[in-house]
C-alpha cells in the first residue's frame, strides 16, 4: 500500500540478486582504542557475504576516503580494511552523504550501507543529518548503523591532557544521545536495523546478523500512480498473507523535487 492505496506488484525478487554494500568505517580520533576491533569485525563481515555480493570500503575522520571501490575480490577488500588508520576529527554526515550521492546513487538493484561509528560529528560541512535522511528516503538504500560508545575513552584521554577540574569541550552524554537518535532514524526510514555494541563479540554478532539479513532480503516493485516530482514523502505499508510472519520494510520514500528530477 502507498499512502493507504493498494498497489499492483510488478516485480518481485529474492536474495539471489547480488547486493552492493558500502562499508563505512569511522576511524576518527575517538576510535583509536578500537581500531583493531573495527578492522577485525569488518573483515569478519566481508567473509560472511556471498561471493556475488560487491562491497566498497569508505573510511572517514577529518577526511572522507574511498579505500576500495565496489568489488567482490576479497583480497582487495582485506587490504583496504587493514590499511585504515585513525585521524583527527569526524565527518560522519559528509561520509554518508558522499557514499549515497557519489557511489550508491549510480547503482541499480539492491544496495545497503553498514556504518560503524559512534555517530558524533564535529567537522561535517557538506551535509546535515536532515540532508542525509532525505537522501536515504529518496535512494532505496537500506542503512544498518552499528554504534559503539566512545565517550568514556575520549573523556579519559581529555582528562589526562587538561588541567584538573577543566571542562571537557564537546564530549557529553547529550551529544552522544543526539548521535544515537540520528542513526536510529536512518535505520528506521530505510527499513534497516540499528545496533548498539560494547565489545568485539557484540560487534561481530551485529555484523553476522546484518550479513544474514542481507542474504534473506526480498524486493518488490510497483509502478507509481502519482509520478509528480513534488518532493513529498509517501508512506509504504507491506502486508503479506502468511500467518505468523513479520515484515520489516522501509516506511516510505520521498519523491524527488522538480530541481532534482531534472538532474536524474
């Protein structure tokens, strides 16, 4: 159903369709204590995908870097992951925005982002959370944020570097809570799932769950009755007839506005 109106399904496919997955890794200064865990979990994740699935690796700190373009060659992906290193600030919003616009926007078929980050952003200048959410709503990309909390680690380092009783700038629970809320929202609007992890074991399990889910995804398509490029959000509700089954799908999509439609 779209906006409450039943639609006629024109296309349907199963998990045999290849998947394009962008693995977006936060390697900012706040992750320096977890880099080996991040790399280990990322390698595990790549190993659990199917041979036909293609993966690209993006890392970000104060810069956003494409470490590997889409490929199913595991050796290339392993080298790209192991060559990541920690830097300074964080541009998580820019990294997600660039991944969506510069790479996934050009891909047809099933596609997803797996973002491994604490979500706290202090240097993005190209995109906001609102921008990223709107692009996800328009793109059909499934987003799986895997969030780890670095506040304790960062606080310990800053306390050691600052004078006693000094106020620690930009590192508080409210900031981390806002980051978590933004990541949860991306998962919700895309039909993905949000994960909180604390240990390497949690992280590997989260990645295993995501890989399993990507192997079991189905897709369906229908022709739009309303083809207006009005920039409006349209709600989708997927209902199936199998008793006891649970469906998780994106809640809707945002139609492109006239200005965006001219560029597509």
